[in-house]
């Protein structure tokens, strides 16, 4: 069952990536996703997460103040049903797997294409 | 199960279901016929029974009448009758003997029974049955029966009239009446008997006919039912058999697939144990015996490094859990292109590459297993490696092609000659005996200088593959030199191996150059003679090209002016030397001399730096070649600080040296003022190459002029007599 | 074709070095390493032995030494008989040691012939050896000897 609308929080320390994800959301296929916030570090992300309790979070791994692994753990503890998509340039698969074990639902390599992100979002909200 | 599934079930069993329905219908029909038959048979039996009884009744009536007459005859008639004279004297019933009275009563019953039964045959109605109970008698059906009944009725009507006086409570009949009835009975009894007998026979015939028809219908029904039953059984059996066959086939297909498939296939359950079925190739691929139900993880543990193993455990657990999306984690599969060593059939160790792919197997949308596919990807990995190697090799070739296409055969040929010569010189140096560290250092410096020269020229021609290799060699040899005490004669083997690499790259370059040269015609590679020389000397392009590239790499802006007109008349070997020298000096000027645009602006200099190269004829066969930049100049304090920082000089020694001595150090090997080694400068080779080349030139002299923050100028004087 | 690297070369030189170290407690030292090219000949001496490899690696490895070196070696081995035959035995033995190391280094998937020995300066060698084979000159006591590595790998 698809909900009518999903809220999204973008977490990434790169402004370019943040605005890129926001831009990709303008694709008509993603009309059901509404961005509620952007965070550029882990602490900021947690604060916004608690206020907005978004359905979906895109999560960077390497960030100042609190990394994506810890951030994911905290978010899942707060709201176990949220879908976290890890987006990282990590060549280290072990760290990515660690984040998934903490409760993230998917992983996307940087650099990604528009299509890859759209596909990942569609996959994430399916079922 | 959804609707479609239900439909398919009905479609699959439609034949059987129809056959069963038909069977039931036919059976009901047969049973119905049977019931009807039995009912009809009962009915016929009743009719036959009663028609038979009519005969008996008629006989009885006659008998009773005769008995009455005899009884009257036997007694004194006068005692019975009031008036003996008159024949129609009525009989006084009270005077009748008891036997006659009994007879009269019987006559009553018998006549009534006969009458109602006959009416029943004629019109249908309730009659008293053989058991004395009322029974429904149906009208006779056939024409023959009707006629018989009608004939009987005709006789009976008269008979019944005659009998009427003898019946009832108040019997009031005369002897004559009795005689008349007796005589009628005697005359007609036989006829009635015959008629009733005929009726019985006819009824029997009808009943038999109907019974045999019904029997035929019943037999046909039973036969149809039986055929239907057989049909149902056959269809069911056939369907079952074909189902079994399909099942067996699919089982066989499964087994066949598992036996022939190249990939290792198996299912992993939630406990990470192997399923019962797996492909036959699996034990071979994993090089171990596989038993259903064995733990997968220990198998893996023996095959991969502990880090990969940890990741694999995480990955498999994620797939067995419900949370992550399979398609969104596929890129994290840690078990692709895993190198494993195995024994081949000769017992030799062989290194192979395996990839494990994991897919969830869902039952009712729940993860029941993970399907694991193991592929031997050795060929693919090796092909990939070869392609990569070929790519880097062909890169050099393509670059060479581009040079040739750029109408630059002369300089390419020159480069090939120079490189060949330099490599030969390196090899010769390596073949000398190295008896101590000093000799090794000497060789190392010598090789470094030559390699640096090759690097510079390769860069100038844009042959990046060779430039890159030269740079890598340079870095490695500088590291060797830095290692100081640890430098042993073994290092010379490494240098020889590096040289081999150079030769390999060089020969592929030379190969393609000569091949293309022959395609383009030998003239292409011939040196142009002086008269045909272009107005712009070819060196101008090389130098400009190199300078712009280095400037871009270092974030600098530069305007280059070259005046090489005077070079046209000079012999090739001198031009070649000058080109090598200018390459090193241009590099030096751009890396160390000219500042970045920002720095220049803060120093009130134009944003774009300027670099000039020119050649002058001084007369008497003497030439002067100058390279000048308007950069930061040679600042002795700056150099001193750098030398100390790099550990080349102790602070004390640096302080003790004069500015001139410090500046002179830039021509010594192992000195560089760039902070970090990069491809263009910084290995402390460059200016020593220049000095060495100038030394080999006839009448060669090198001088340097510089003013801090203003300019640096290198002048080379030589004789071309 | 893939080229061999310095670890391959060292494995052969170390075999020679190991042999001398074991027998004489004095190892050999590398003095130079270069490539056999036009104009740069392989260095050879009066006694030469070689083994031929086939399999994943193909080619030959030569060991060449002056008569005096081998005679000195025999002396240190307290071998009174220093006939031609004994001298050739000794160079053959060194080639055998190289062969053993080659097997260890490259794995068993390789066939190695028994050593061939020769007691004259092998002038044919410079003609038959492949271009860009490695020539490694070693020193033991005051003597020189050479190891020539002429192998290619097929992968």
C-alpha cells in the first residue's frame, strides 16, 4: 500500500549533493515525495529528524559532528519505521554494511545518476 | 490463493468435473427408471391379479346360484313359497335353509366385488384388493383390453339386473327369478370367464412388453452409466498420469539443470545452512565436498580474508532480514571477484576468481531462502585485466598516432632516437660494477638524470604514458636514494627491472612509429632539410605546448614568446640539446619562478606571467640561448630555508654558506625547491641535467642572473663552428 | 606475455647466494644488473650451466663462472679432485640449486630440465639469449660470476 505522501529529510555535508537530490525530486514520478528539510551534519540531522519525523532520509556517511552510522542508529531508535537510504562515496563496503545493520534500508553509491536515485526512491516506498 | 488461481484449478479439472456431473445425471436417470419400472410392475401385477380374480368371482357367483337352486329343489318348495300355484311366487327368505342364507350373503359380496372391479377396469377407481384393502386400480389401456372389458360389461349389465332381486337386505325374489338368473349364469359364466381370462392374458402381455422395454431402457441406462464411469475413470487416470508425468519431468528437469549448469547453485535457509538440492558443479567450484544442511559461513571463512568474511556475514544477514531492499544493497555484495586458490586435476595450485550472487527467494511475500549463485569469473577478470593493460599500452600508441597525425614526425623520430640512446646509456651504466654505496648512488643519480630528460621530452611531445612511467620510476628511485644506509646492491636489480619497463614502452612506441612511418611513406619521417624548414621553428610549438600544460597544471597563467629563427642554420644535434635544455628551464621557470595569478596581483605584477626564450648569434660561430621569466627570482634566503626544511642542509651549514654558494646548489643533484614532488619538478633533477648538457656542448657556458621578485634569466653560450 | 619482476630474479640469485653461504659461509653479492641488448652482451665465463623451464614460465636460467672461482669453491669444500669433471659437477650443482628455488618460487606447475653444463666460454649464448634478458653480475671473494635470466611468463 502506498501512502499518499512521503516526507523526506536530506542529510549530506555537500551542498552540491543536497541541491542535486532536491532537484531530482522535481521529477514527476517522485511527486509523492515532499522534502521537509536538509541537514549538513549529523547533529543538525538529528534535531530536524526529531521535529519532522520524516518517512525517508537520505544519509551521507562521512560528515562532521556525527557520522552517518551513528546518525542512522539514533534515527532508527527514535522512529523505527523510517526508511533511510545511505548515499555514500565509500569504497569501504564494510562501513556501508554496518550502517545497513543499524537499520538503513538501502545503499546508493556516489556518484549516482538521476535515474538511479529515482529508482532507489521508488523502490524504497514500494510495499 | 487468488481468483486466477481458482480459475486455473477449474480449467485444469474441468473434464473430470463434467464427467462426474454426467455420471451423476445418468445414474439418477437409471435409478428413476428403475423406480418407475417397479411402480409399473406393481400396477400391472395388481391388474393381472384382479382380472384373474374376476374369473374366479364369476365362477363363484354361478356356483352360489346353483347351490341356491339345488337347495330349493331339495326342500319342499311349498314350505318356501307362499303360493305354489304361481311360478312367480316369491321366496320367503325366512324359510330358507341356513346354507342358502350363507350363500346369499356370499353372493352379495362376490357380486359387489365383481361389479366394482369391472368398473375399475373400465374407468379406474378404488377397489378392494386381494388382501381386502382398498387399492387404486387403473383403467385398462390397450384396445383389446377395453373391448374385453366392454364385452364383459355388456354381459354383466344384464346379469347384474337379473341378480339384483337376489341382493340386498330385503331379498324378495321369486323362484322364477332365481331360475332365470341361474340359467343366465349358466349361459354366460363361461363367456365371462373367457373374457376375463383374455383380459388377464392381455394385461400380462402388456405388462411383459412394458417390463421388457423398461428392462432395455434400464440396461441402456446402466450401459451409459458404465461407459460414463469408464470415461470418468480414464480421464481422471489420464490427468493424474499426465500430472505425475509433468511432475516427474519437472523433477527430472530440475535434476538435469542442477547437473549441467555451470554455476554453483544452492539455497541458503534462515540459519545460513545449505538446502538439500545444489548444482553438481558446486563442489568442484568450491573444491570441497558439499553435504545438504551444512553451514555456509565456515565454507566461506576458509576462502576469503577475515574482513571480506565479516562483510559477507553482514550482507547475508541483511538479505535474510526483511528490512533492507534487495535491489538497493546489491552493490554492496562483498563476494565478487574473490581470488581463491585451488588444486587442479594435476594437484597444482591454481588461482581462480569466484563471484557469489545472492537473491532472495520469497514465499507468500516472506523471505524463505536466499538463492546463491556461484560463478567462476576467472576468465572475465583476466580479460578485464588484459583490457586494462591493453588500454594503457594502446594509450601510448594512440598518443603516438596523434603526434604523427599532427605532422610532427621529425620530433617524434627525434624523441625515439633520444630515448633509445638514453636507455642504452642507462643500461651501460647498470652493467658497471657497483662495489660500494657511493657507486650505487652515482649510478642512481645518473639514471635519474636521464629518466628526467626522457620525462621532459615525453611531456613536451604529449606522450603521457611514457611521461607517467618516467615519473613513477623517478619517484621510486628518489625513494631509493633517500633510503641512504639501506641502499644495497640488490636495488640495482630493481633499477634493471624499471629499465625493462621503459624498454617495453619504448619499443611499442618505436614499433608503431615505424609502422605508421612506413604507411605514410618514408618521406614522412625524413628530416626536413634546412631550406624547407617552416618559418616558425618546430621547437616553438613544443616549448609552447609544454609551457601551457605545466602552467595549467599548476594554476598559473603565462604568455610565452619564442624567437628561434637563428636555430634554423644549426646542426641537428645542437638543436636537440637546446630543446632538452629549454624543456628543463621552462619547467623550472613555471614551477619555481612564475607565481600564481593571485600572488602576482598582491605583488603588483600583471596577472599573467611572461616567459621568453630566444637565440642570438654573437658572431664568430658563437651563439647565445636565453630563457627568462618575470617570476619571483632566485631568493637565497628562500632556498636556504627550503634546503634546511628538506634536510639537505643542516641549519648551521646553511647559515655558513654564502648566497652564491646556496644559489649554486640548485645545479647539484638531489636538490629541489618545490615543496612537494610532482611530475614537473621537485625531484631535484632538472638543472643538473641542464648543466651536464651545457658541459658537453662545444664552448658551452651557463650563466644565471636573477633579481628577487623580478626575474630569472638563464643564458647558455655555445659554439657552432 | 608478462614480464618477470625483481622478486623472480632475486629468487635465482638467492639460490646461488644460498649455495655459497651454505658451503663456504660466505655469500655472493650483486654487483650489477642490466639488460642484454644490442651492444651490451651477457657476461660469461669458462664454466657455464643452465636449466630450461617450461610451463607457465618458459626459458632458461644460466649460471656462469670462471674456472678459478669453482676451483676455489672445491678447495673450500675440501675436495681434492679438481678435474674438469669435478668442476662441471659443481656448476651443475649450482644450477640444480637454482632449479629447486625456481620450483619453490613459481610453483610446481612448471617443468625444469636437469642442468646442462659446458666447459668452454659459451659464445653462442649471446646469440641465443632473448633481447632484454637480465644479466646479473655477482661477486664472491675476488671473483665474478653471472646469472642470466632469460624467461618469459605466459598468462
